[in-house]
């Protein structure tokens, strides 16, 4: 799904073919690419076929949850039913899905991305990411969500008060607290800029 959006004085364009982000006409990395500085070998040794099947299954789950949140349509996937269970169990409301962001360093765009979910829970606002991996990599998720937290604040002026990982895979359903640690996220951004 290609799109163009205005964010805080910048034009963000996304092209699905090639997973390319442009900010004001200039290509920038995705936040996922930025994370490869630290986690570049995360899927080393796993065949392309397995990775492709996992990616397709993850995309289907993300699309189904976005459809649920935006239209109320419930697709027949166990992960959707488990997401609905977690929503009831923890009492969160989805405020936004697939929200575009631009991450800046010293007023210069560094990376862009789309965060899975902005949640409201107990009167607080926070961010969440859905994972369908066989195991939940909390360290990766902490860096990812902290980068999104910074970018969301830069774009929308809203401070997240919590971060959550939502682990859904067939019968697995977990709603995991992730620590806020912007210092580590900024260190990763600086390391990325040095490479």
C-alpha cells in the first residue's frame, strides 16, 4: 500500500515495492533497517522459504488486526481471537493502527516507519507492536518501541507512558511490558549514523 502523508512540516512517502520511505523527496532508512545495526544477524541461518512463509503469515495477522480495529470485521485467524481476548483482559483501546512516523536527529530526518498500535489503557497512552515470531525477542522489541516512542513524540507531540509487546502465534497470546529506555535508543541512532 503506497501512501503520502504530511507530518510535522515534512512530506513522508512510502512505496510498498521495495519498502522505500522518502522524506521531502529524499530516501531515508526504515526504522527496521536502523535496527539492523544491532540485530543484523537475527535471522541468519534460516532459509528464505521459511522467512517468506513467516513474513506472509505475519502480514496476514497484522492486516486482520488492522481491519478489526478499523472496521470491527473479525477474520477467522486464531491470532485475531487472541488479540480480542487480550484487549478484554487488559482493558486497552486501540487509538491508532499503522501510524506513520519520522525519526529525527538534530532536526534531520534519519528514518521512518509505521508503528503497529497506539493504545489507551487506564487513562494513559502508549505504543505496542505485534509479533508473530516463534519466540518474543524483548531486547529487539525494546529498541524498536523506544525508537517509535521518540518518533511519535517528534511527529505528534504526544508522550507515551508505556510500551507493550503483543505476542500472537496460533495459540500463543501474551501482553508484555517493555521498559522505556530512550538513552539506549539514541545510542543506536548515533551508532547507525556512524556506519
